[in-house]
């Protein structure tokens, strides 16, 4: 199933007007310390995803929160920890667009907001809407180096890979602050170098090499799908 079709089905489960399903709020060490709201549900089915039940059983996990409730929880932990960075992670935050944009409008300008996304739903319109927020930074996680590898590791269509690249183009055009995170563990060294070169040449974008968290359920899923961890750059 392609990412937009899967997204449509998931919205019936995790979006309710301006409310959206989340399963936890936490502090983490990433980005030098950040407060995280983990949302439920994703429109990709990546073999290496560290999220387990909230991704596989979105109808059973979490509860609905309004944008105001999410911001209140994020800011409470932010004040307790003395940090001014927050993010949405876990599932795919762009699934519930109305909720996301309302939430962003409530975040104070001195708070850095990091949106972690697979990018498949960032069309020209959403990129334009995201450009309104000066304190926003988007991390686009590219799941593989080629359309075929993308299909294999995400249980999606090859078009999903092209949607990710299009999202980068849309963010670049609208001058949204962003960088790319690239999963390299199923690609050859040649494929990795080629994609990084093309991204840097075309968009001048920073490329982060993503490290996988190889939990037991991740290793089981990789093995179940017959995938081989190549890890060409020794991550």
C-alpha cells in the first residue's frame, strides 16, 4: 500500500478533529536534551522501526490529546528540565495535519520545535504552511537509498521514496529549516555515497547518518522479512 492510502486509513484511528493520539511524553538525551511527545501510528511499516506496539496496534494504544494539552505537557517537562527544545516523534506527526498546525501555532517563539517525519505527506501546501513557523526545524528520515530498497524495508511502494525526495524539494523551496537523516544499513556504499552527493549538490542539505536501535523486536522483524544488514559505513 502506498503511503497516502495507508495514511487515509490511519487517520480514522489516530485523528479526531484537532485531537491526535499520543502514547507518552518524555525527556530524552537527543539534540543535547529535548522534550518529546510520542504520537501513535505511522503510514510506513519499516522493518527497523524502534516503535513496536504503538505502530502496530494504533487502535489499542494511547489516547487523544488536544494541541493545548500536548503543549501544556511539553512545557511542563521543559520547565522542569530547563531546556527549550521540544519535538514530535514516535509515529508520523504529519498524519493529523490540523492538529500539527494548531500545535505549532501554540509553541512560543523562543522554543525550538523539531518535527521528525518520513516526509511522504509533506506536499507543496503543507511545506508552505510549515514555512510560517520560524522556530521550526524538520528532520526528514529517508528510509533507504533507492526506490527498490525503500519498498523492501517499508512494506510500501517505490513511489514512497520519490515522495520523500519531493518533500525535501518542497521544504527547500519554501525555505523551511530542515536536514536529512539517512538509513544506510540496507544500502551498498556506492548507493549511500551517490544519494548523499545528489542531496548535497541539489539542496545543499546536511545529511545525518542514522543509527538504528537494534532491539529484539527489530532484529526479529528484519530476519522475518529476509533483509540483510549491510551497514556499509560501519555505523
